[in-house]
C-alpha cells in the first residue's frame, strides 16, 4: 500500500510539472521604449520612431511639401537616461503613465 502512494505521488508530481508548461507567457519588453512613438512639431514635420527589442529603430520623417517620407533604419543603445540613435545622443524620459517620451526637447506620443 505504501508503494502505491509513492507511485501516485510521483505521478501527481510529474503531472503538475507537465501542466506548468501550458501557461501562456506574454513577452515582456526589454525596455518600455519598445514600440512606436510619434511627434508632429509646430511646423507640421512628423517624425515617427519604432523601437524594437533587438536594438534597431525605424525612423520615418515627413515634412510638408515632401513627395515621400524619409525612411531610415538605425541601431540604438540605452545607458541610464541617455539613448544613442546612430551617432546622436539624447537625454530621454517618460511621462508618469508611459504614454509620452521626451527625446531631447521633443515630446513623442505612444502609438
């Protein structure tokens, strides 16, 4: 009888371990900057940055009168409160609700 309880206990343990792998895990961004951010300044120039978790960023810049927006891909890195995009270094900060990003003097809204 004792042997049967040991076998049942082992089987329950294995079942619990097996079922624990079935939980859905959301991918947590490496940094809250990951995502798309948009800014339209007082001159109507629109800049959109999309930051990816692999360290790349896609920048789209459109100015009134342009036929096509400028699309560029860069690498970025973060060190403390500074972000380096290509060769440019910006101080950055987030709003309390993380819906606005300030890069230098420009404020971007999360899309």
